[in-house]
């Protein structure tokens, strides 16, 4: 009897650890890029003289590495990273969500109108009761999740490609926001929410809350994908939806969940926006969906489905924001920024594709049985 | 293999960045007199030609003033691609971290930018506004159009053009959230109330890009053929050729801004009068005011500096064209 | 008008060999086709008939050997070259553009045009001519996708003739045709032969072959077995040539299973266009082999039972209780599992590891209350400790143990549990897919072509597995196109023909001939009413 790779399953444990490490390698590569970019920017960015207002001394601080800059970088990344984590889950199932920017806008606007009412200039002004802030948080997250579920229902019930559905809801959600706000911007929120919560200041001009939320969300999503049933089902559906269906997976249910999750993430990002910038209008988040998808793709999610990681999404968003930051620090003409970022995205995707093809070739070679074997096929 | 690929990306990236990067600012020793100043200009969006004119004005001012004052003045331009208050706040914060000496900003949403401006001022950066103000912030100056008066002016001139009798006037608007647009509209509507024979249709908001605005105007005109006058408090629609095919004189148009692209409209008689916003001056004057404040330590005479709105019609359209050629060398 | 060159061979195959990754499709095939003849190419599924036809038509190039056309050695690098040499192929799987009209499809490779503009009048006229030549009565302006399969088949033949072919390769042409349409086709072929066209007729339908063709070549396992004039042979001999192999060589000694309680019963299952009036019952410990030609509706029936066919009507009883199964999830909950025939497309998730693939169907089973869901009771775990799932989380350690157990039981050969599924050979992949149902503890197993694309060694192992499973009390429905497999493993054989049950024979009455007759012929098994037996 001809044998192929004869090995007892027991050996698998060592190989299993090796494989898990190799899986982590994907993010290690991204991490390497982040570190390299950081080195680059700190070396070539130069330093700046800062006069301490308190003591009157001047310090020389590295433009990139100074705490405030890193803090701003983390804050700017948080929006895109959080939404990219949501988008990654959708992309892993083989779908796509083009409406994240609009859900972000609608959730922000709903939260803004609510908070404005209870803010210093609102209709119900005066020291707001303790329930206002939690209610606002629930409202924002609820609106985001609801919009996500609508997307999911559209994809599942109408059987239309998610690209088309979310293209439509992209316009609908933003339109609803526009009508609700009557083209006004809403500001002046209760300070418990802004300076007391999201814009909570630590030390000198450091605001760690957005970064904290970003890391927490990424961690939770990573654990979810790895250790829960639905996480495994998400990868299966993305890998081969028909096979997943034939294996008895509740495909529609899972898809609904991921779209709802994507909406929820947009709601979280909207919360941070409201807390940090203290204002929202129906203009918010225009064009963000493409930045989010770019972050997810740079982070290793395959648009064909079946691959992706939460940590990768965060690193992808970070890389793109670092390039934005770098363009300003290095004083490159802003007109080139779009070209550079576009080039980075293309390069990242091409490298990923090359890697995939190489991996498939390795798999195919490994799958070749001994040449003397003849198999039967139906032709 | 993947590792190697990532390494290659990094090398490629750094080569790219190096190729395009300018000189980093030099670290000067204990400052005696500063030799280098950087002023930042943050406009509302990249798509509107008025801001591109402002950019050139600012660059020219930086060049001229460097020569005049014997220092090196650099102008850094940071503008979001579309109207995005959040991005403007981000840019403002980053400019401050960069150590710019002064910022001039045209605010998409005044309320969103006010806290950021205040924070910047607190950290010792001089901030002024142009075109679209943040009146409740700690900005030290504003240079731009008196929007309310401008709105009134446009409506008044249009009524003069239309003559006596009943007329229907269309009122286009740009970004609904921009304070300056709202103020102009209020001015126009207020003025219109003085003329009982005038009916106003609008305001019709659109994106402040030429294509969107032109499409909006055409759409409204087709749907409302009784409109015989347009009070364009913002003339983005005229930055394209789309409306050139309108029969001159059938519909009277009086508009704000007199950019080069709009001059053919005056020549052909489709547009009766243009009132030129000093968009080039927005940039030029901003740098001048900032230079005064930061380098010469001189405060501006008034906080609110309104630029005039010279009239451009058939009689001086050629002169205007010459002026533009001087300001925007192609 | 008989061709004067009737004795000259117009096509000659010399030692043709063709290899696909991991498979040898053809080996050392040599024979000749006489001009103006209708030459049948016969063999079982997988014998290499279609591959040979495709090589002739220029779709593949032979790895060894060469083809001679009219005495000259030719090598075609593309179907276009073959077309220019006068060879045209009508595929078994109809390939056309359903959204274009008949006329456009016909003239696809050479659209008549005036300058850059399409000449619609000329297009319709040209198409009309060809349609008339084949006797098709369809409207040239009709969208091809709207016609019946038979009409599409005729249009395909017209398209082949439109290229001016003198050699026509027909690959299982009547597999999708009804009786009336087949007769029409036969008329056409006779007409073409009279005009001097040479026809290579790939089929395994005896009656047609004997009616239409004058010579036959039999292939088996990719090798040429015999070529002879049909006048000198008969059906039985051809069958024996097609199948003949020493059956005893590697099949395990069959253990007679006594069928026990009824696990699954179906009554009058029908799905319009796919199958109708299917009724049978399946017992624990029994293997019900399902035989039939391609297109008989076997896979469709299995998928219908599995819940993948919303248009299916009829009644399904599991353990005597009538149930409605609307999706595979419900099927698994009732203990019914399906191993599909196309494992690459429908069976495996190639990027996930073997372990993950194996437990894919068992993820959602649990006792107790789920997250947002009512309690899900399933046949699988009767004890909470056995479940792979704790609320939302996977018990990864338990999963690993289970997989280890099944890996050794099924003797799956892989570098480790964690390697991606795509690295496994066909046989091992099939074992993992089978294990998927076993991990879920399905009591009814439906296996669709369980040894397709599997090498000989793994095939024997899978057969032994099926035997063991039956012994252990599973009820097994096995769809197979390989008669030896059916004969050796089945307790009973259900033969399907054109979507209906042609007969259910017990093991002791089943022979290749009887099954073939039921599959391909017009006979009905005793006990089956003739009315249900004939399609039309």
C-alpha cells in the first residue's frame, strides 16, 4: 500500500506550535514595518525646540518620538483601527462594508444631538444626571449596531452582493444624518463625557483613552476570532462558503453577526470622535470607508475571504497613519500624500499576493503524491 | 520569504520618502534671533479653486516677506481633500506639534475648531482665521469677506439688474455647515425681504466643488423655468463651462468670486456682475498679518479685517484677466 | 453521397499519453478512425474518453504520442487550430453564453460585420442557414439561455458545424436530452454521415451506440482495450471489456450485514427538473448503493434530502418520525450527514487545517442554553462533557483529543493536525470529510462518490471503513458511478434513471449487466411499475 507523508499525529504537537508561530509571523512582518517606519521617522524627522512654559527651560525633543506626537498618532489611528477591526471580520467572511463611514456619521450625529440636549447650551441644560453619559454611549453603540444589522439583513435576505447593498446604505445612512441634523453641526456636550471621559488628560497633553479603547477592542476581537465558535465559523464561511453551508454552519446567522459587529465598531469610533472633538455634523467620516478597507487590507485581510486578523487591522491602520504623520514631519508637499499612501497600499497588497501565490505553490508541491501512484478521476 | 519582502518594502519606502522629503528643520542653538519661521495655512478643501489661489498668494507672500525682512519664511499647506472639520483639527494639532509659528485657518465648522484653536493659542502659536471665521475662539485676527454685507450686496445688485416687476430668484448654497455660507445667505435673504416683488427659491445646498454646484444649478433651473435670476453667494458653478451655453440675458446672474474661469461668463454676457473675493489676498494677507504678529510683534489694527469686493463686469474684465496672469503665473 | 475515401483513416491516435497532477488520464492509446464513420468511444467514468476527445479538439496537448489527421502528424496548440483543421467538439457540459442570442452564439468566433458595426441581418441569415442544416426550429433571435437543453444541444452542434467541421466529436451528447430530442439528434447524425462527416461519439449508452455507430473503441483506466466493428460484437462483450478487472484483487471480504431498524424513509420525493417520485427506505446496518448514469438525479436527490433543495416536495421520515429538513444544519441535528461528490468545491475549506475541517460540523452542537438561542438538542452529545463547545467558546483541548482519535481510526495521513487541508492527497481529504460526519455522530450517512479522485490504496481503506460503519450500525446511502464498488459494498442497489427509480435490487440479484440494463436501457426491475419507470 503506497503511503504518503507517513507520520503519527502525535508529532503534530511540535509542528502545531511551529505553525502557530508562523501564523503569528504574518503580524510579525507588519510589526517589523511599523518599527522600521518609526526608526525612519525619528531619524529623519529631526528635533524641535520646545520651551516649557512652566519652568522656562527649552528642551530638544525628537519630532516623532515626543510623547505628544505619539499620543496624537495613536488617537488618529484609533478611529481607523477600530473600524478596520470591524471591517476585517466582514472581509474574512468574503463580504465588504462600504457604509462604515456613513454609520460612523449617523451614530455620531445621534449621539451628538442627544448630548447637545443635555449639554451646557442644550434644551435640558443644567448639571446633567448621571445616566446621561451611559445613555449616550448606549445610543451611539445601538445606532451603529442597528445600521450594521440592516446591512446584514440586506445581504442575507436580498441575496445581493454586499458591495451593492452597502453602497446603497452608505448613501441612505448619511442622508438620514443630514435630514436629522438639518445641516447643522451639534456641539457643546456635557463635560463629563468629553473632558471627563474620552478626553481624559493624563500628564501634559496626553489623552490615552482612545488608544486604550483601540487596544481593548483589538484584543477582544482577536480572542473572539481565535477561541469562539463564531470566530471559527467566520473563517470557514470565508474560506469556502458552500462547503461551510454543506457542513451545517448557520451561514446567514454568522453573516448577520459580522455586519452588526462592523456597525458596532463604527459606533465605538463615533463615540471617541464625539468625546474628543466635541462636535459632529453630517459631514463626518466622508471617505473613511476606503481608509478603513485599506487598513484592513494592508493588515493582511484578503478580499476573497478566509484570511485576516484583528491585530493586523490595527497594524495596518497604524502604518497608514504613520505615513500620514511622516508626510507632515518630513514636510513633504501635501499634494504627494495621496500618491504615497496609494502606492503603499498597492505595494502591500502586491506583496501579500506574491506571498499567497508562493504559499500555494508550496502547498501544491507538498500535495504531490509519489509519481508511481495513479489516481482515478472522472474525466 | 515574507520577512524579506517586508524588508524590501521598508527599504523602498525609505528611499521614496527620502527622495521626496525636503530638508528637515535645523536644530538651532540657544535662540538669539530666529532665522526661520514657518506659517501654516489650513483651508477648507482641496477641490475649490479659491483655496488654490489662496495657496499661491501665501507662497508668494512668504517669498516676498522673506526677502523684505531678511529671514526665511516657509509656508506649509495642510488642507483636507474634502470638507472635514475633524481632519482640520488633526492638522492643526500636528502643526502645533511641529512647532509652527503661526496658523491661518478657514474653518469648516467653527464650533469644532474653536477648542482646538484655543488649545493652540494656549501653547503659544498665533492663530488667525481667513474666509470662514471661528468668532468665539481665541484667534487674534480674521481676514475675509464681510459675509453678511456680501450677501446683501449680491441680492441688491441682482435686483438692480432684474429691474422692476415680479421676479423669481434662485439662491444656491455651498456647504451647509460653513458659517460664512450661512451668513451670506442670511444677508441675501434679509435684503430680499425689502423687495416684495421678489420671490426666493432655495437655498439649494451642494458640495462646494464646481461639478456638483453646476449640476445643482442646472437641475434647479430646469425644474423651475420661472427662475429668472440667480443670486450666487458662491459661484462654484461658474468654475466650469457648464452654464456657458445659457442664453445671455435670459437669466440674470450676479455672483461672488471672479476667478479666471468665470471671466468668459462676463464676456459672453451670461453673468452680469461678479464681485471678486480677494482669494489671492486671503493667502497673501494671512502671511503678512502672521509675519507682523510673530516676527515684528505687531498686532493688527483691527481684529476683523474685511476685504473689499470690487466689481468685475464687461468694462474691466480684461484688466482682471491681466491681474490674474500676474498673480498666477502659469 | 458516400465518401470515396471510406477506407482511409482520417484520424489516427498514436501512443497518446496525458497526465494531470497526480493522475495518469491516458496511457499509450493507439487506434484509427475511418473517414466517414461514426466511431464510438466507450468506457466507464474516468476511463479517459472525454480527455481523448478534448485532446483531439485542441483543448489539451498530449504529453506523449501524436495525432495524425489525414495521414499528417498534427499538433494543436489551441481549439482554434483544431477548428481550422476541421475538427469541432460539442462538450458534455454545454458551454455557451446564455445571455446572447442563438445567432450571436453561433457566429461568436466570426461575427459578420460592416466596418466596426455588427451586421445584424447577415448574422441572422447565417445563423438561419446553420440552424436549418441541423433541423433546429428555434428562433435565431431568442436568448440561448431560454431554450430547452435539447435545443441548446442542437445549437451547439450547429455551432460546431458552422466552423466547417469535417470531424465532429460529440461528448455524451444525449446525457441531457429527452427521448424525443435524442431521436432528433440521431436523425441529424445519420444525415451528417451521409454528407461525409466523420463522427467520434463518446458515450457509454449501449443502445445508442449500436444504433448509430459502426465501430467502437473501448478504453479502460486510460488505456486502449479494443477497437472493433460493432457488427462483430454485442452488448455483453462490450460491457465486459469496459468493466473487466479482477474484482477480488483489493476489496475486502464482504461481511453480510443484516439490516435492522429503519433509520430513514422517503416517500415521493420530487423536485421539478431534477427527480420525481423517489421512494425508498434505509435501515441501520445497511449500505444502499445508488447507481445511475450522469444526469440521473442521484446527487440531486441526496442534496434534496439534506435540505439543500427548497423546491423539493415529498415526505421524509427519520426514525419513523416525519421531519422537515430545510437546511444542512437541521439535517445534522437529525443525524443525517452528506459527503458531497465535489469535495473541492463543496466539501473542504482548503485554507483551514485538517483539524478545523474535521470539527466544522460539530461546532454548534451543545446542550443547554446558547447565546441568544434556545436550547439546541442534537443527537451528538448526550453528555455536556462531550460537547466541543462551552457557551460561545471552543474547548480546544477536547477538540484536539477527538481529532487525534479520528485521525488514527481513519488512518488519515498528514504531517500533523494543523497542516492546511489543501496539502493532503485526495484520499486523505476524503477521509477527513467523512470524519466530519462521524465526529458529528451522524447515524445516516449519505456518501456521494466516496472514492472519486482517490488512489487505489486509500480507496480500499475507504471501502473497509464503509463496511465497518455499516457493521457499527450506521445507515449508509452510497452513490457511486463505479459498478464494482456498488456491487461489492451494497446490501441493496437502487438504480436511478432520468430522475426516477428504475429499480431496487437486492445484492444477490445484482450483477453488472442487470444494473447496466436498468441504468442505460429501457428495462424496469420487477416490482417497479412501468409508469413510474419511464420518464416520458
